[in-house]
C-alpha cells in the first residue's frame, strides 16, 4: 500500500510538471528534478527557488537529488 501511494504521488508530480512547464521537459521528470536542473544552470526564477527552498524542509537537497542525469544533457 505504501509503495502504491508513493507511485501515485510521483505520477501526480510528473503530471503537474507537464502542466506547469507546458510540456517543455520530458513527461517522466518531476517538478523538483526540473527545478534542480534549472538551479544548477542558473536559470531558475524566484518562484522556482522558493519551491526548492520549501522542498528542502521535507528532504535535504530535494531538488538536486531528483535531477535525472540522463536528461541533464538535453537541458536548454
């Protein structure tokens, strides 16, 4: 049951990422992964930095830990 709930939450996160970023990134990537890549490339806006700061309260380095390295080379 715990695993299912985790999968549902990740799926919702990926779905929201597609809606928020209008499909500009791969659909299997989470919001924190996209923001982590944008922060690493110094392209994150103030709202994205705020989201990442909030996520740090839940898990240290949340945005950086969720970067999908395979997608890193495709970042604009």
